[in-house]
């Protein structure tokens, strides 16, 4: 086709545009029919899968809750270990199903050079690590429990196996815990560092079967 002037060119362009509009209309009608058919089949599939999904959701709800609690506990205990030991150390919980019930095992993970060492707390660095893990676990369980457990944190000889190199860090950690969670800490201790962080400190002495209690002044600690 030979086009002699711009007017003829405009006419041809209009014809092409009109043709494209008509073809587009046909295409949209076909797509609409396909969409309707697909929609009907999808609704049927959704109804079939709905109960399966609900059932799966119920099955995973307790698992999800366990995993959330697991992550919270791992984070708090890891922070405690790092705070006390100033080291690349972390706490991990391994949950397995035994006889249809969840069973948890605790591990302390450290890096030695390029190797990662994963041991149970009682096998990792002696009793000091066990003391710190035990302390952090008590705090973690107390804080994540629902409904919330009110009241003070009661401790009996916390960190008694922690060496003198790290006991000051334990005292600082306990003070941070009290400030962070707004929870009073009541503890029995023979350690001077731990007794020095209290707002009030008392010494209990046994005299002829009678316990004598005396409040210590700050300068006496």
C-alpha cells in the first residue's frame, strides 16, 4: 500500500487502532470466561483444603508457641553468658519428640579457633557456667510465663561456683535484671560483690541456736 500524504496516513492509523480495539474486546471476553471457570474450580479446591489447613494450624500452634519461647530463652541466657564471661559464647535448646512429648536438651556453644564446640552446660568450663545458665533460666522462665508471675526473684547462693574473675560481672548482671524487669531481688549469699549491690543488706549470725539479724551499712560492705 502506497500512502501519498499525511491524511491517508492518519486514516490508516485510525483503521488499525479500531481493529486493535475490537480484537482487544474479544480477547477480554475470552479472558473473562476463563477467569470465571478458574474461579469456580479454585473455590472448590479452597473448600477441600480449608479443613486440612485449619487442622494443620491447630497442630502447629503449640509448636509455634514452643519455638517462640525457645528463642526468647536462648536469647536471654546467651546474653547472660556473654555479659558474665565476656566471650563468644551462646546457649542453645534442642527440642525433640520422645514418646509423643517434647523433650528439651540444653547446650553451651563456644568457638575455639575455627572449631565450634557444643557441650552440655555441666561439661562446659565447670560449675561456673552451670550456675550462670541456671540463674538465667530462672529469670527467663519467670519473665516469659503467662500469666505473668509477680513478686520478687528469690535466689539462694547465685553464682557460688563462678570464679572471682567473673563474679563482679554476675553482680552487675543481677543489678541490670532488677532495673530492666522492675523486679526486686532477694538473695542469700556469702559473696561480698553480690551483697554490695543490694539497696539493703543484712548479716545473719547464729548464736547459741538463735539467729541474730543485723542490717549492714554501706560502708561495712
